[in-house]
C-alpha cells in the first residue's frame, strides 16, 4: 500500500503534505501553526490523552469531529469534552475552533465548491484560520457562536435521518 495514497478516497496526497501516524504526533507538531483534529466522536478522550502531553501552550486546535456527548445529566459539545480531558495547565489556554458545514471529504478532495463556518471564542484566531483555510472552492465564514454551530451540525444528522425515514415510509405505502 502506498503511504501517499488516501486509503478510502484513493487519491494521492500532494507532495507538499507530509503524512504522520499518531505515534509521531510530537514530531508532526514541531513548528505547526494549527492542529486539525478529525477523530470519530468516540475518540475524543483518546485524542485528549494523546494531545495533552504534547500540545504546546497557544497552539490552536481545529475540530472536524461532530457530535454531542452526554452523561445522563447534560449534553456537551465535543470541543468542550476535549478541553476537559487535557492537562489542567492547558484547559484555560488552549484555543479551540470548529468547522461546521456541508463539507464531505471526497468532494473537498475533488475541489468541489462548499461553504463552511469556522467557530470559536477568539475572533482574531477565527480570522486567521479563515484566511489560512479559504481557497477558490472552499468558502469560509466565521462566528463566535461555537455552541450554536456545534449543536446545529450535530443535530442536522437527526433531522436527515427523520426525513429519510419519512420518505421511505411514504414510498413503502405507495
């Protein structure tokens, strides 16, 4: 298997991109401007445990992972779950941001137009991230409503399932 070919998309990773496995995370963060995190929602605690000892103070983390986490008492957005899992000295200093929008990896890799919102608390960081991420096909807006964006992006999947279910039931009934 070619390490420069994405295993699911079967597209070649550009030569200017250096892929790293998770066991080389510390090496990957040397000189980095940003950590982009895309683990599945069940991997947030794992990611916090791996990032925590290595994450330099001030290095922002951009979330791609979507979902909500509950503990029988309340729901939390996943960036807040990650923050709680980091070492105490990082919890109040880590800058978290998240991407929300109809962006599918395969479509993005094929450079199809899409629009996203980058959300977080730090307006200066959001503007920097938007400028860093924006291309002629990846259109980026910003908002400081992290909780609103993360909640809406997580809940849209429930609505999509419900709409699909209704369509299926109506088709079944003719």
